[in-house]
C-alpha cells in the first residue's frame, strides 16, 4: 500500500487499442494533428495503453497533446491542465518523481484560477500531488496535503462523495506507512463501509478499498 500512480481509465476492453489507433490515424488525416477532436482521441488512446501497462507508449502521446495545447491555449486552460495531469502521472510512474512533482505543483498553483476554488479538479490535483510527494518518501508532507484535501472535500461534497473517499483512502495508506496504524485502520474501515453502502461491492473502487483493508487486517492480526 501507499502512494502510487494509478489511473481509472474507464475503458472496458483492452481490445479497443487497435480501433482507437485507427481512429487517431483517421482524425490526423482528416482534421490535422492540432484539432481538438484529434487531441482528445490521442488522450483516449493513451488511457487504453495505460490500462494495459504500456506507459512508455502512452507518454509520447500525452507529451504531444500537452505541447500542442500549450501552444494553442497556454497553461491557464482546463484542457491543458488535464493533459498535464495525465502526463505527470506517466512521468511519475516511470520513476522521474522530481519532474512529476514539479508539473503537479504547477497544476496545483494554476488550478484555482482555471477550475475555481470549488472545482473538483482543483482538489484532485492536490490529491495527485500528495501521491507523488509520498512516493518520494516525504510522508509527513504527503500527510499534510492529504489532510487538507480530505477536509475540504468532505466540507464541500460530504463523506460519501467518491473524491472524498479517495482522499481518505490515500491518507489511510500514508498513515499506515508512517506507523500511525490505529488511525489508518479506522480510516480505511470507514472508507470500506461507506463505499459498500453507497457504491456497492461490485464497484472497482470498493474492491480496491477492501483489498487494502484486508492487508491492514492481516498485519494487525485481525
């Protein structure tokens, strides 16, 4: 357990990659490399590749989208920041935590102006940054970021909200690594109980939360 680099891609089949590659090629030919529809299709292809573990193939697509959106829209644009966030995740997953952190810090800096203080993506960006900070080994700083993110998410959207629960689960993982295992155990238990009640046992996030809690239970000797 602990901070990591994960993406819920939302696609149901890895067999969609060839079809999506063909779509990207067709859009490039018909609309051009810089067309918004082409760029979106490229990011969709990158997500499919990510789901298959092919991060090295996903990253160049994300880099191209980021470069094009920076040129067309600049940094202070929601499409640019979202593409930067995906790229930062890929960079971190490939081990360049310093570069990933710098990009995520820039996203967090720009997010309130782009998405607003109340925007979900603003707080998701902080949550993502905390994951990278934790992966770098600075668990105390990761804890501070996650506590702030969790508190604000709960205040704005409630304890049953999916983003609030994601932050709670991430905080539980950091607390577990720090050694504050009783608090981590209690927090993860709350995540599992709430996800089961609100989203059901079949939900992928519920299953992941249960798996993390099972590890805690085994370590605790429950």
